């Protein structure tokens, strides 16, 4: 039985938020379909996302664009089209979502990655592309032509250098902070290079939006599978939007009451509360060329496994 409150919340959310179809489709593919083989019949996908406000024409237009952008690839079997994430699409998704399902930040040891992008070997277009990708990864501009991050992932940086064709044209240096890791000069550097106030407000808005959903799910006798899928998808989609602007700085450099911690707790709890019923809905609706969806890969069960999902009560 559907929850009236959750349905009203969903209607209000969709009315108040402008969701780009291309981006929402990637969210569904990466979050829900990739762990189950990554390929589905387009007709069943259209049925799945109808509850998210997307009609057939919108979906067909979007998957065509995503195919041209190398996110998706299609295969025609008889009269049916089956769409899958490309290898490039999977890499892009994993790169963007790597930090969503499990908070990667551990105790910082003072290390830094510094990338010099001002060298003469870079063409202007390459320099712009590299700078844009590094900023998306959370790097800050600490001087003209110099970007740095105190907790960057080596694999992600190498992926960026390879993707932009700059791996043999820039200098990347690893350094270490001397002195206290939470000193006043470091705090000043963080304030100058990263706009944490705006990100903090985004996290607060996320928590205010989704906190009532936690209560509604817990109050429901049984969660409707379609509503579970919609809540999970909208929540991950919105959390991703904030996460991609979060530079993921070490905790020593963040305020003690950093609102991102509460937002992650809420996200984790909703995901775990909706997982079983939303997976049931996916199995009921989506089809592959071989029939039903395969079982989810083992890594799917590990999502948010490191979060204290039962600890959102007072903090959230």
C-alpha cells in the first residue's frame, strides 16, 4: 500500500526541482542497473522511470543523446532496443560515485597532491580541460597554474591525466604539511581556495528535504516498492549533486559541525531502508534479452556498509 505522505512528498519534490533527464537516467543506470548486469530493454526502462516524471519521448531523446556522448550503447534484438552503459560510461560513473556510497576520508597524515598546469607543453584546450576535471575532483587553485588537494585519490588523478591526454605534459608532486595539521594558516588556505560555506548550505537543504522521508518510511507498515525506488533514486540523485561540488577535504580541515556528516547519515539510512523493496520493484519491471534482471553483484551489498545507518535520530 502506498504511503500518502511519501506520494505527496514525491509530487512536491518533482514540482520544485528541475531534473535533467540525461542526468537522472545516468543516476538510474549507475545506481540501480549497473550492479544487475548493466543492460535493460528500453521499453521496460520507460515504464520504470515514468513515476519519476519522464515520458517515453523524453526518455528516447535522452538515451539517443547519451549514446552520442558515449555514455550508453544500444543493441537491437528483433524489434527491441537494449541499452547498456559503455565502458567509458562505467568509468565516468565509478569516478563520480566512488565517494558517494562509502565515505573515503580517513585520518589525514598531512599529505598533499600538487599539479602544475601552467607549463608550456599544454595546449590551451588541454589546460582548460585538465583544470576543469581537477576542480571537479575537488582540487583548489592555490596559485596561478597550481592546483592542490590534501586528500586526492591517486587513481582518480591518473584517470584524469589519461583522459585529458596530459599525463606526459604536467608535473604532479606529492608533499607533506610541516607542523600542526589544523593550524590557522591551513584553515585560512582552505577558506581561500574552497567555497565551503555554499557546500554546507547545500548539505543543510538536503537534510531538511529528506529528513521527513526517514520518519515516513519508518512509520509505514510496509513500504511500497515503486515508492521505495523513487525515493532511493531521487535521494541519490540529489546527494550526488552536492557531493560533486564537495572537495572531500580531510576532517581536520573542516568545521567540527560539518553538515555533510548529517547528510551522509540520512542518505545512508534511506538507502538501506529502501534497498529491499526498491530492488523488488526493479526485478518486477525491468527486462533483459534473457528475461528477468540478474542478481545484483556482491559489491552492491557493500554500499553504505561503513556508515552508521541507525544513528540519524538525534543528529539528523
